[in-house]
């Protein structure tokens, strides 16, 4: 993960809250996730769903997550945006796999 931090060009803001991810591949799948942080360029979240880099999803922040994020002067949490998965780290929680995922907002920011 150290390499991921070196690539960042903007500050990350820690914030926790529920988000929903929607598949863009011709299916109506939706996935629950927990937001960990955000920046001008993207988001970091955890989910039980394995996603590979390059996957494009529609990201929607809950109203609660979005409201708490308004205090940051240099950027704001997008409430609804297309994102592309850039990296994934696997760990476990209560003996179940859980994935920490970094995703970049698709242009325009």
C-alpha cells in the first residue's frame, strides 16, 4: 500500500459512512460498502465484494456521509459519480474476506 500513497496528488480526508455501488455491466447488481476516505480524485472503501482493478462502478454516498464531508475546504465528497477501481487489498474480518479498495472518479472531477 505504500506505493499507492506515493501516487496520490491530493489530500485524503478520513470519513466513515455507508455507500452503495452499482454495477455498470448490464446487470442491476448493487453492493453495500463502507467509505473510509476521499479526495478530489477518488474514494477508498471496504466491501465484502471482490472487485478487480479496471472495474467501473456507479458510486452513491448516503446522505449522512455526504453531509459530514462538507467541512473540507479543498474538496467535497461527490455524492453520485462513476468510479474506476485502481487497487485492492484483501484482509479478513470475523474470518470473512473483506476488501479495501481505492477507486478514482471518472473525468470530469
